[in-house]
């Protein structure tokens, strides 16, 4: 990746709806070479996908909760079962296996405390967990999906 590729990525991360002509003009290329670069970045898997980002509050999802989970077991069967269980819960928007005291970190988006309670019962239902703790986000200071390139 060179400087032009990085600039294309920065522009697309800000607004993926920009036309190739607009991107090309901003970086000083003609449309065809710019389009070839974008296609190459997609083929290399650097551009993974293009999505629309929603405003959670505008669609009634104003509560963000970070849930930490300690595994009940550490064998591969339990790990697979928990991963399958958690990935099928739509309120979980991010899911990480962690180092440290807790084994997993989940980012959960729900409407309110009642919706979180429904989510929590679904999370702990049918799976053996050692410990679950939740932290409620009071204010979002920074949020971006743009990676530093």
C-alpha cells in the first residue's frame, strides 16, 4: 500500500458513498486508476465490506453495556458452545476473547434496563458460566469505525 491507497482508505472510511470520480479528484488521480486501486484493495481483503452505520438512539437503542464473562470450563467443547450461543444473540454487537481476569468481553446495545434484563436472561440461559459482570456506559466520548491508516 502506498500513500494514495492510504488516502483512498481514509476517504472511504469517512464516506463509502462517495463516487470513484469524487475520490479520484480528491487524491489527484483520474477515475480509472482510482477504480483499479479500490478493486485491488477489495481483492486483497483490505476493504472487507461497505456498510451503513446507524444512529442507535434514533432507532431506540440508547443503552450500551459492556459485559464481562468468566468461562465455567476451558475445554474446546464449552468454548465452541459459548461462541455459538453468544454470536446468535443479536444485541451483542462485538464479542472478544480476552486475556486477564475475565475470559470474554461483549459489547451489548439495548433500548433500556428492561431490554437488558431480557438479554441477560438469554445470555445466561442454557449455558454454564462462572461469573458475569456488566458495566453500563454513561457517556460515549469517542466512537469511530475508521482505522488509522
